[in-house]
């Protein structure tokens, strides 16, 4: 049986974004995000969440590069 909003969960996993990070970006508690994801969201809301996951992934990548640059001098 397929879980609701599997596309969001899978996309976050592939991008290395934790669901608590997505919840923080939405300014909601992580358990509230889990509740929202229990039932299939409308397509426009799914697209918004996928976009936010991409933004978080880009921020994480930039932060990792900054740390690497700082360590390499």
C-alpha cells in the first residue's frame, strides 16, 4: 500500500532533507507536518512542498561548501 504524499517523502529523502527541516521552513511543529502528510495533499500544495525541499537542499549544499572552504583555508 502506497503512503500518502509519498512523492514528497521520497523527494526529501533523495535531496537529503529531513522532514523536521521542512516543518521548520513552514514554521510548524514536525508532528503537525506528519499529520498533514497522512492524507494526500492537493497537487498545488505538493508542488509548494517539493519546491521548499529543493530550497532547503540548496541551502544545505551551500552551507557544506562554506564549511569545506573554511577548513581548506
